[in-house]
């Protein structure tokens, strides 16, 4: 009899956490060692309905728990969320999280990690931050205490589907293909990600500064690339699209010029196949992402698999898989998270990465001018990614981690009472 493995996760959302959840659950199902049961959860304001739009994932539904309610104690309980929400209710409890994008976690995250028997994070960066976090305080009685991580934390990569993310020339999404094919530029940089809270140069993905850097480096030039932004804020609504366009126009006003390079916005939710086709479009030559911090950075891994150059920052989760030898990793320094970008989970004193704009300008121009050189390097990065960061590698790692970590659960055995041979009753004669 298989042990029950319950997982609470945002499995039907369009989000990085949703993608991670689907891959993790798929791996568990394919291992065929556990009775996998899913409790679907929302994830912030991320759109819902990924499975309906991607029927190849329909097989997950038969593992959904009816009514999304537990009627037994799980052998293994796994929560895929931020650590402050971890709640152990199983015989063995696993916390699954992307990790952290700054240098300091919220103390409530450490408290959550310590509730679980095992915690899985996506990158060495996240593990290091959690492992080295220490907080001191006083109890109501005045006694001092120290809070730090005491439960095991292991790195579990987010493996990519090599059959989906690979170089190819077939395009099934005619609308997408025609949209990009209609732009006049033959060379386009691509950005994929959310435009999060924060002023110019302070949002976590650093989208605003990326736009400004692109405009500044190619203004007033005859031959220029384009920038294609697969971008949204909090959703896929018309209002969200209008807000993104407004931000781009406001940045354009800060770059005085007779001629600015073109920026194109792709808004809304894409299927995985459409994303792969976007990566492979012949006009999309390279990816640029000046992130201040990543727990992992899935789009960067996916794009590396199509063997095209990447310009990014040299700090946090994505440097687990992006090699400085084969990728344009820009230097910079750690600075305090700006107040405009803080939320309830970013504590005061947290730092993340501010990229060196000189590095950015050099790579934007050099990749454009000497593309063949960087394409050859990208081919080698693609090989590294395929060898070490595939879905199959992730599945193997899950199997190894669970095999070495899970206890042996006692099995319920029906109690069989011995059959007693009692003497037959005899009538007592008067």
C-alpha cells in the first residue's frame, strides 16, 4: 500500500509558483511511489484556469481532493507557498518554496520553516540566506532568545521540459508569429516577467530601468534593435495593459531624443507552447533581464534552452544555472531595498542587487554588434542547462531526497483475536 502524499499548492494558476507546482506534482505521479492528492490553492492575484487552457495537464484533475477538504491525516503533507503559511498537519511535513530574492528573510519565514520536517528551495542562494539568518529578541518575561533555522533545507532545482523548450522552427500560433513577424526590426531583445511595485529602478524585476537603459543605449542611431516585452502587472486585464503602456511612455519622456528605438508589448496569458514559440521566433535574438533578485528565474532557464544569448545580473538564484563563461552576467552591488518596493515580507535592512549600467550598456551594444560570437557561447550554455536542469534531473533529485528523508510509516494491521476453544455448556442437574 502506497503512502498518501497530500500537496497544497497553486497548481491551476498562471504564475511561477503554479509552474513549479505542476512540475513537482507531475514528477511525484510519474515516480509512482505515493498516492498523490492535490488541494488547489490561489496564488495572490494571479489568474486562474491554466489547466483549462492547457489540456495536456488535465491528468492532474483526477488527483484533486473532492471539496478541497482533508478527511484523513496525510502520511506526507506538503505545502507549496511562502514559509510563513506553513502549517504541519501530516505525519511528515514538507515545506516547498521558491525561496527569497533579498539578503534577509522575514522572521516569520524562519518560524514557518522550523515547523516542517523538511524544506525544499529552488536555489543555493535561497538556502544560504535561510541557513545564515539569525534574529535576536526578548520574550514578555524579559528573557532573550535567538531565532534561526533548525530544520533541514535542501535545494531542489526547477527542471525544464526539454521536449518543449528547445530550438525549433515550427510555429503553431499563427497570430503570435504574424504579430512579431510584422515588426520592421530583424533583431529584437526579449523580456519576460511581471512589472512589480516600486519606483523607477526599484521594482524587483527592474523593468523600468531596463526600458530606460535600452532607450538610452540605442537612441539617435540608424540601425537599432527592438525590445519586445512579454509583460504584465497584477493580471491580464485591459486596465493592467493600459497601466504598463503608461509606464513605458512616462520613461520615454525622460530620454530626450530625436529618435528612439521601438518597444513592443505582448500582454495577457500565454500557453507554454506559445512561450516556446516566442523564444524561438527568428526575430527574437536575445533575452535581457536586469532583475534585482530571483528565487530561481524560470524564464531565464527556459530561454537558455533555445541556445540564444542572455543578458542578466550576476546575483541570486539564476546564477545556479547561468554560467558567467557563456552568459552576459552584469556586475553591480547590493543596496537596501527601496521603500517603494517593500511589502509586508521585505524587512528593513534587506538588500538586493543594483546592476552596473555601464556593464548593461556594453552588453546591449556588443551582443547586437557581434551576435555570432554570443550565439556560439549561448549554444554552450544551452548544453549546460540541458545536462543539469531538466525535468528528468529534477524528478531524479526528488526521488533521492524523499528516499533519504522520509521515515518508515507504521502500517495499520487489522487485529485478529485468537479463536478460543471453550468447553460446551452443560446443564447442571438438580
